[in-house]
C-alpha cells in the first residue's frame, strides 16, 4: 500500500486528482498546505504527495514551484489534468450572502460570477477550496466556492453548480516522490521538468532555451520565480516534451548542465493529455544515436 499526502482537507480538487492517480488500496492523507504535503513525503511520512502545479486561467501555483525548487529534491512521476468548475455552498437556510470564501485561484476564476450573482459580497481567501467549506460550516463566512465533490464531505447546501468565468479551465496536478527510485518508462507522450538558476548576465536564459530549440525540443511551459535570496535574480521553471531516457533529451540536459551548474531535474513522466512529442527534422532519437555512433567509429579510426 502507498501512502499519498495531498493538499487538503478532504474535498479539494487536489484530493480528486490524487484519487484519479492512486491505485486501489492506496491511503490518502490530507495536509493543510502544499509545503506541508511536500514535507511529509520528504520526511518519509508518506510515499508520495499530490499537489496542484498550474492552472489554465491563473497560471502557476507559486507554493508548489517554490517548494520543489528548494530543500530535499523531489521527482514528479505522474500528473493529472482536471477540468475546473465550481460549486457555491452555504449553510442550509442562509438568506443573505455577504462573504464568499475560497482558495485565491478559485476566487479569481469566479470573480465575474460573484459580481453578477452576489453583488456587494466580499471575497475572502482561505488556504484551499475545502478549507472555505469548513469555515462556512463553522459560521466564519456565508458561502464557499468549492470543488463539486466538497458537498459530499460537508453538511452544506448547494446554491450553484458549474460556476466558472472561463469555460474549459483546467488544473494540472503532480504526483511527486523522493529520488533514487526508477523513473517511469518513456511513452512517446512525456513531459520533462527542470528548474535552472540562470546567471544574471546578458543572454543567459536565451542560451539555455537555445540548447532546447536547437535540438527541436518543444517547450510546454516557462515560468520565472524570484530566487528569493537576491532581489532581481530569478529561477526559470522549464517544462518540455520528451523523457530524459531519450537520447535527444539526454543530450539537451547534458548541454543545459554544462551551461548552468545550478539546474535541478524535477521529473520525466507521461503527459495526462497524451499529446505525443513533436520531433523536428534531424532531431529524432535515431538521429542522435546515429551521430554518436559515427563519432565513436571515427574515434576508433574506423570512419572518416
Ligand atoms: O483548493 C483546492 O481545492 C485545490 O486543490 C487547489 C485548487 C484551487 C482552485 C482550482 C484548482 C485547484
């Protein structure tokens, strides 16, 4: 049995994502914040942790990126992509809604709906969508903007469903574990993630990206986050198509590491959307293998 920490409490979108990734018999353990869920797997209290990483409307989840970039390394080995629309829950019998609570990402995605349907209501941020449901149950706020599953966990009344300012919003979640375990096998539809602290000089980021572009590797995400210690210095989170086990990706990572000593591998795993890597001309794995074989033959004196 595997124990999986997740960003809880019960009834969050992250719990839904963790359930979709868990095997029968796995135990799911809720933690109040993303850093606490990641700390549980770092300390060995759980075998894995499930956390949100990016949203198609609001962008990255800073707590996840910042916690993965520092401290004991963790490796993402699976991901889930969930459609995100919300339910609005109140205590039964509530007549007036003056406060609406939720996770900041959720509030940002229902702002127009709240303005139109609950004019004058004040939005209040909570640690997660389900934490808002707990707070409403306690009487702290009037309404919670939650995942549809939250009503199964808390004795609240559903006031609205399918609430979302932007149709088709999605959030991507990662399942991470400690290193020194086998990586998932490459599938042809994989994602690799790294974080690199590019030097603060002209062209440093462009040089890193050129190593990927020159090998025909398609980026799927690029985010900058402050490096914290030094104002004006940034870490770059770079996701791209492919798996480190592939010769073309191995070659690119070798070059990135040569250019930037401060690079951390965050994982290679199958993409939840199943999109296969686009391979540019002369940039397939067989091209890299063939070229390396040729150099080896030249070195042995067998080829010119
Ligand atoms: O608070 C939750 O339910 C989460 O899992 C984080 C989140 C918040 C808003 C949209 C998607 C995920």
